[in-house]
C-alpha cells in the first residue's frame, strides 16, 4: 500500500522523470494491483512445497502466471486488442487465477488447519520472514522489467525481458532437478 501511494504521488509530482514512456495511469494502477496476488501465489508456493506438492508449487511459483499470460496474449492478439491496458488486465487476471488456484489447493491439501485462539509467536515471526522474502523475490523478478520500461526503448526492454525469461527457465530447470532428480538419486544411493 505504501509503495502504491508513493508511486502515485511520484507520478503526479515528477511525471516526466518517472513516466518517460507516457504509460497511462490505468496501466500503472493495474500493475500495482497485481503485486498482492503475485505475493500470495509465491507464499502459497512455499506452503505447497513444504507439503511436498511439487507440481502445484511450481505452478504457483513460476509456471502459472507465465502460461496464462501466453494464452491471454494469444487471445488478445486474435481479437486485435493488444494494448498496454489489455495486457495489464491480463496480468492482473493471471495473477488472480494463480493466487486463487494455489490457495484452493492449499486448503484442500489437508495441511490447512483453523488457527488456534492463542497467538503463536514463532509462527508469526516465520510468516513475516516468508512475506518479506516473497515481496523481495517479486520486486527483483518483476520490478526490473517494470522500472526499465519507464526508461528504455521497447527493443531494449524486449531483450531484457527475454534475458529474464531465460533466467527464470534456468531456475525452473534447477528446481525440477532439486525436487525430482536429486531425491530419486539419493534414494537409489541409499538402497545401494
């Protein structure tokens, strides 16, 4: 909330410095509305990972928003509706779908329990760390593209986005290896 207010005030006080591409305020608002849903999806990914649900965890962590965005972009392209507001609406919808799907999967996993009326200081402390980690992960992951979009040309932004996607793909491969291949080899090694 504080970041959103700061950005809005900054856009009104320094519009030429912060918005060099003249992005409409609607698109910026939609982008800021995506952040809580992306953070919720990332947090749910950690919970599903702890519950040993690899595929739903990967869906909530990286694959969900990316796959849905590809589908939405194809749909918008066939309808000839590709503009910044439509794309940001698609991003908001994709992040909302992923956060709802991952939350539903967590609730139906059997790992969810209603909270006890007593406060659990250890749980509150660890939850704050997870939220802070998820927020910084999203800021690092998505913030660079958003911030760069205000200052560089679309060609350079496309190259930066391609580099980011390559990095995310490498991360996905490493996660898959760590979750699937490494435990399998460890169990085979243990069996002799």
